[in-house]
């Protein structure tokens, strides 16, 4: 990655983190298997994918959990609820 690449990525987002949008993007994020640069993130957002082992499925479940979707039952018939699996 060149300095010009870095500056172009920062300019595309006006220097803000593409995940949280409210902190400055200062850390180069990369795929741990391929080494491919994905973007420039703030410190916290750069750590999060690594903590979830770069697994999109785990990140989606984490988002569902934070939004409270995980434990919300679905009404399937009067008085009958289905819990998410």
C-alpha cells in the first residue's frame, strides 16, 4: 500500500471510520489470511473484526444480539411462539 493509496482511502471517507462514522480513521485494517488491505478504521473498529476472528457470521450474530433480535420470540399462532434457534 502506497502513501497515495492511504490518502485516497482517507479522502473517500473524509478521514472518518467507515464502521462507526464518528472517529478518525487511523489504523490500516487487513485480511489476516490474505494480507489484503480492506480499509482504514478507528482503533476500536479495527480491533472488533479481529476479536471476532474475521468471521462475518459471528459479526452478524453480534449485531443481532445487540439489537435484541436473538431472544425475541415470533408469534406463529394465537398463544404459540417460536424462539429463534
